[in-house]
C-alpha cells in the first residue's frame, strides 16, 4: 500500500527533470499538474521561463496536458494562454482524468509521465495506473485549505516511508 505513494522520480523543480532520460524510456506524453507544480496557485500569468520550458518540450515532440483539480476558470485561462489541452475538476487521484488525458494525447500508460507536487493526488493517481510519476517540490507555501489537509497527511506518509526505508531521495517538508 505505501508503495503507491513512492514516485518514480523526485526533483526540486520541473526545470530539473531530465526529459532525455524519459525519452530513453519511450515516454512522450506528459500529464502535468498546474497549481504549485507549474506556478503558484494564485498566479494567473505564465512566467517567461515556464513558457520557454513548455515550448522546448513541444519542440522535442512531447505532448502535454494540464490535469488539475481546480476550477474551469482557473485552469482554462492558464492553459488556453499556452494553447495546451487541459482537464479541470479532475478529481485526482481517480483514474478518469488520467485516462482522458492519455486519450487526448493518444498515448499509452508506458508512454506517459505524471508530474505534480502532491503525493495524494498526482503520485497516487499515476502509480495506481502504473504510470511513471515525478514528484516536484511545491513552488509556493500558499495553498488552498484542502491541499493543506493533504500536506498533513503527506507528512505522515513521508514519515512512514522513511521509517520503512523507502525514501532514497532525501528529505521533504
């Protein structure tokens, strides 16, 4: 059960992901969270660094879909400014949004990676389906009330993982 919370990879930021390594694993599709993965949850504009990073991924033949539990207004405004497909009110970790994103990108489980900042939504959801998962450090401390509840549960899970010897990639808040 605890193994469902262990990401395939753990990195400090999306900008630290080595996508050449993912290509070597035949991964060509990215399901990515929005809030506190790409930008702060209150940020509405796309920073130039993020825009350039997403453009570089697309130029390297990666397909991208933003999958977020947030509202249509929040997710659509952000994703449309980038011309990236999106799914809002995704209800992660339930599988339906992950499957929908793979249909949009015309990808299979073994060709897909889930990137996000939460164990209880992104990592659990991806791992339950057997998708490669990457956990990133949240870009901000500012979070909604439900995410704050999830973070408390995450801390307990991290404690259990450390205690069982499953953590090999360092400490996390």
